C-alpha cells in the first residue's frame, strides 16, 4: 500500500536483462516519474542469486538480498516485482509476497497461463493485487487497452502477432527466401531467439499470451492447454514462396474470437492478404488487432520483447498500483474469473470472482478458406481425382496452380497448389486423408488456413 507520504517501496526479484532495466529506471528516472505520476517509486531491495549486474550498476550493498523473506523483513516493501521467469521459483516468490500482503508485478506469461487463477485468488484473499501488463507484449500496453481503454466495448475478436522470434524468422523467409533453419540461426545470432527456441517456435509462448488476453477480453477463463497450437518449426519455404505468388504473407497468428456462441482460440501459421493490417508487421515487432462493438478495429504495435520495453510496462504497473488506480480494476468480477472447478474455494474466501468456463470451439468446427500443397505424379487424371475427392466432401475449389515438370521425358512429381472456398477444417481433414491415399499423391498434404480481415460492424456517419 502507498505510504502516507506518497512513496511505494519496491523489491525486484531477479536482476537479469529486464530486472536490471527496471532497477535502472527506478533509480535514474525517479524524479521524472514522480513529476509525471505524483508518486515516488523507491527501489528498496534486489533479490538475486548473483549480483554482478546489480553491482556493475552501482547499487548499494544494503539493497542486495539472497532471499526474498529477508528483504521483506528488513526493508519497507510494498510491492514485489518478479522477473526471474520459469515456473517453480517464480511461483514460490509470488506466493510468498502475496502471503505477506505485498502487491506483485510480473512479466511471467508462462506462470500466469499455468497458475494465474490460483495466484489471483490468493492475491484477492490477501487484499492485494497482481499486475502483469508486461507479460503479453512488453512495451505495448495491450492489457490496459482491454480492461481500461476499451471498457465500453464488447470485444468481438483479437488477432495477434505476439512472438517476435517467430515474426523475425518469417520475415527472413518471406523477404529473403531463407530456409527456416537458416532464418532461425540468424535470429539466434541477433539475440532475437534463445539457444533453445522451442517455446517460441512451437507456438507455446503465443498460446500463453493469447490465453491471458482472451481471459481479460471475454471475461471467461481460457486455459492455454486446451487450445489448438501449431508453430512455425515445420513450415516449408515452398509454402512461404507460394503464398507470395498468390498475394499472401505467412504469419504466426494468435487468434481469439467469438464464434457460434462460444470462443475460437488458437495459434497457427496462416496466410493473410498483403492488404491485411497485420501483413506489414515485420522483424521482431509485435502487433495486436482488437475488434470491439463500439470502436470497430483498433491496432496496437510495438516492441514485444526486450529489457527496456518490458521494463517500461513493469514501471507503468508500479505507477498504477501506487496511485491506487489498479486495485479497483483487479477486484472487478470479470477481470480474471475463476474456472468453475475453483469457484467454490474462491467464494468461501470472499473473492470477488465470476465462475464461467467458455465453450471453446474446436478448430475442426471452424469455417475458413484454405491453401493446400501436394506433390503429385504428372500423369493424366491426377488432378481430376483430387478434385473428385474434394467435391465428394462438399469442398469447393477457388484456384489451382500446377508447377511445370522440369523434364517431360523423365517426369517427376510436381507441386499442385489449391486454394479453397470456406469449409470446415474437419471436412477438409477427412478429404485430405482420402487424397493422401491416392497413388498419384507422393507426400503428405500441406494445409494452411487463409484468414481474412475480421469484419467490422457498420458505423453510420463514420
């Protein structure tokens, strides 16, 4: 809680790239922050396993602690900033801080997506808050837009490019024709990708973020473990090249939208038109399009990772807590509703929550357009047999492209590219299974959805 003299005592747990930038901001911009916000944020402790960075910054030894419990006992701490990442240690640190009646600020999307409901219920029981603006898009104030700036709206859809590593790799593949493995190596060389990039490139990181955003946007608990998630680690340069020929760009999209009375939430590579608002988002940048019933389309763009952008969001949360502006938001019933399995426990402790589990629509039930690529023997009737299978499954072809055989005298399988009119993925998967069983089809069929811009409501007089 903010003290009577307008000061908020802060402890930072973890002094890596982000933690050190938060510490630097609190020390070097204290007066600027106070003049702009009317509150004084004071760094009173840094908890870490190593203090090399902290000492290099010139932080006083009295601020450095090996254990959070010692910092809480010896310093006047009002808010704990968790920036160690991971699950177990971060969970323990946040739980300890909340139990001690301290507010928490975190950038830990994996922890929130996995244990967010439990920790938020614990915070409410202890009369404190957890703020996490930095968790989904670093310097882009996307969560603030959802719970504050767009509060008058019923959110209809979110479409996001929320992983800078993947977007950097895809930009290399699209603009320079690089294979996935070479583009990944370039991302690692530029420090846009970790030595082990699995959580980024397999879509898990994006799934964590869209689950958090969807929970806030729709007032319904979304569990990332129930989502359909595909990454870019199996994406072929052939498909990226054909996308360009057809007038599309490949992006890893995190999508959450209302659909037939439920929610469709997924992460997957998709073709989008070059005219789509997200098409020009390149390199390591992030962007999220939000469609509201009052505002229509709004778009938020910027740096979605990195020490300084993330620190910017962390400090903004500290200011909001210090002003007392965040606490009413956190207590709102639909801010982070508890899943039904946890509602009884929450209600018995007086937590102000709403139990609601959304109906998540399986991707097999979603209607969209699709791109198919297959390797087919260049023989008479091969295309007709493929078209026949699609027709028998009520799937309409929009266009067909067949690459020329390099040598007609010794024909080899050729790429056949097909775009389809809207159909359900379940119907398409059944058809593809039949197509792959044809003798003339030589490899698994590549399937990528084509996602159009979300329709806006009509705005008279706009």
